[in-house]
C-alpha cells in the first residue's frame, strides 16, 4: 500500500515547522508548506508516482528537484533524514508550543528552551501561574492571550476530514481482512455514518481468535503508537495523530457490535428504549431476553427485534429516522451507481489540469452518459477564467468533440461568478447559448447577512441560471460558510427552478447534510458534482453521494441520476 498523500503532507509540514523553529529562511519554510498543500490535494497517489518515476514529481505545482528527492524518501520510508536531524536539533517541546495560537517560532523557542515547557497543559499551568509575564519576548499581554486561547480550545476536539481519514483507515481495514481467521471487518462509528469529519476511527472485526487480530493491528505499519492492547480490543495512534479503536467480536455478537459501535450514541439510546418497552436488553453483544441472547449475528436482527426495518447508517443520528422507519417512510437513499453524469468540472479552459477531451474520456470510463465542462468566468483572477469570446470558442470545440464521442455527451457549461452586487460575470447571450449555467460565490465572503442574502437572491432570479454551485462557499476548517439566509435562498431556488449543488470536494461538501436535507424537503432539486479540476478528481463523487445520503435524499432528488434526455428537460424547464 503506498503511503497516503495526507501522510506525506504531514511529514512535510513537520519539516516546515521545525525549520521555522530553527529560524530558517522563510522562503524555504514556505516552499515546504506549499508543497504539503499541493501533495495533500494531489488527486493521484504521490507515493505511487515516486515509485514509478521520481522525476515526474516535479510536475506537481510547487515541487522542485530537492523537494522531489525528499518526497521520494518520505514515500519510501515514511520519514526523512532531514526530519530526524531537525527533530534532534529542536529544543524539546518547541514543536508542541508552535501549535498554540499566538506562538510563533521565536516564542516557541523561548517557551521550550528558557521556560522548559513541553506540553500544552504545561503551558496552561505556566500561564496561569504568571510565569510568562516577565519573560522578554513574551510578557503579560501575550500571556493573557495564550491563556484565553488555551482555555477556549480545551474542550475542542481534534477532528479530521472523513476523506483524509479514509486514506489511512481503508488500507488498514484491508490489512485486517487478510488476517487468517477474519471473516468480516468493517469501519463503524462516525466514519460509517459518513459524517464529514471524524474524531477517531472505530474498527470491528469478526473472528474467533481475538489475540491474533489484535497482534496484526498493533504491529501494522500504520500504527505510530499503541495506546492499549487486550484480548479482544486495542487502540493505536496513526502518524497523523488519529486514534483507531479496534473491537473483535465472535459470530454470535458481530451484528450487535456493529450496530452499537456505528452509533450514533443518540440513535443507540433510542433503539435501546424501544427494546426496553418489549422487555429486551440491547447491548453491544446482542439482544437479550433475561439471560438468553435472542439476536446479534446480523445487524438487521437488532432492528428486527424492535420491529423496525434496517436503517442506513448515514441516517442514524436520532433526527427522525426511527419514526420514519416505524411509519414505513424510510427514503430509498441515492447510491453511487445511480449517478449518470457529472455537472461540474473544469478543463484547461480555466484552472483545470486536463483538456476537455481528456476529461470526457475519463468520464466515459466511469460509465457516465454526460459530463458538463463548467469553466470559470473571468472575475476570479486566480482561476484564469474565460471571457464571453472564450466561451464561444469553447462551445464550438465541444460541438466538434461531441461529434467524435460515441457514448458520452459533453455539456457546454460555465461556472459563472456572482459579483458583489448579485449580477453575473458573463453576458446573457453567452449564458443563453450554454447547456448548463452554474453560479457561485468566489469573493466578498464576509458581507453582512442582509447584503449577502440580497446578492444571492438576485443571482438566483436570473433567467439563465440552472444550478447554485457550492452555495455557502465554505472551505472546511479554513473558511466559514457565507452568511446568507438559507431559507430565503431555498425559496428563491424553488421559485426560479434553480437546482442546488452538493459539491463533493472533501473540503467543501457544500451544501452540508442539514442544509441539503432542508433544500430537498422543500422540493429543491439537488445535484451531486465533483467540481473536478483534474482526471482523478472525477472519482470523488462518493463523498458527495454519502453527504446526500446523510441528507435523506433518494435517487429522485438528484438531477444527475437522470438519463441525458430527462436531464436536458429538467435544465430547459428552468429557463
Ligand atoms: P467521533 O468518533 O467523535 O467522530 O464519533 P463516533 O460516533 O464515532 O463516536 P465514538 O468513536 O466515541 O463511539 C463510536 C460509537 O460507539 C458511537 O457512535 C456510539 C457508540 N457509543 C460510544 N459510547 C457510547 C455510550 O456511552 N452509549 C451508547 N449507547 N453508545 C455508545
Ligand atoms: Ca469514532
Ligand atoms: Ca471511538
Ligand atoms: Zn468549480
């Protein structure tokens, strides 16, 4: 299994942090940080590229010859000599200090070297005791800021995106499945429920010999640390800090264990209550009538025992799924196989890495009937968008290409920027000529809610708009959702026949689960798109489908489950 991109990025970031503590040239530090970003977001396995041909790594933006060498070393060994040297030279605790807000490399050094502080708890204690106040380079103001931040962040959990977690968890799962005597293995917990982020990973294995599985688990190369290890359970810490819990169950209890550890806790409690009403005790080992286990092999048996149909994991949040199940009104959730095309993708026409033809061939490989190329309009400079003339030329090129393609139809689209005042970034005549018009926000994210709402409503009322793409423009962990009145936007979308998108990019997942559910329930047609900027990203559809499932959306609620003819009718109805 090649080392995940997220792991290579993590090592590069640690090098950058340590270089910073060493007072290295800021340009050098930045080079490592930039490389970490691009490696993390690179659609293909960087380790696989390194194994094939290290020179090819220099084609990744921000990766020069030296970095390519370092990355190759990391990909091969999981670490680099440079990192070990830097770790040896750095004062103990400095790296940990650097992760505290208001502590840069200089202060990290002072805290670690002069005050001998090693941990965040140690820093909290020292700040409370006033030890930073008289220290040159720190002082009372910094001390109170640090104190405030540490206290505020104390309760905050450290969560990572589900897609990043998958890069570690899925290979580990495959490893466990190959252990002799293992007859089933699943990832449970929030990961199985498809929450956009996970606090840890919960793995379940069905086997009689727990010790053997625990052994394989704790000695896996993914394990940076063994937190605990017993006869049927264990926990490890991955190199990125993520914890993985393992539980081994025998065949009589695996289904009950899977249900219990899939959660959510609120859902479990509700199910347990239903059991109590029937004089049944439900725990992770089964359903019990007195001392006798009456169910537990299959997950479905737990639901059977309380008179419910099996509920998909994505819905198990105690948000009405039990009532829906009882009423026989569980939606038939959309599946990846239902998706017939992708309505949002980019080519070299703007900031995509591949040509339209390359994108089209890849979409054809995925078995799609259609792919919309939706390059950017010019307002957002960094995306190298096209003007009206550019789109005109691109449309002609797409017509030519479609004449050549036998299975797939390329739809002529655009991702049109919404200006600050709600007007659109391309001429009406251009929009009218396109098959599909996406609109989205790429600037002025922090307008006051009233102004932001007016901007969005104005854009949605435009006659040629088909889809409101990544509506809130959030970037998980980096940019908050734009503050506009979502209910009003949903109503406008309904009034004007505009669809709303679930953007499948793991850092977007926009709309989020709750908003998408609201939009769907109000009757807004949704799309699930990859927003691919390169070939491999076309396969990111799964993250968006999972989000739609959390939003209780069925196949019918997603426009791009329709065959081409029906899709075009939907698009034209909106105009
Ligand atoms: P996370 O890890 O924060 O992303 O969220 P979960 O849901 O994966 O939570 P986790 O890992 O603490 O526990 C996994 C599942 O185990 C949880 O979803 C439900 C079950 N569980 C854990 N603690 C309890 C409990 O006290 N009562 C019940 N009924 N179930 C629990
Ligand atoms: Ca968990
Ligand atoms: Ca857990
Ligand atoms: Zn886009």
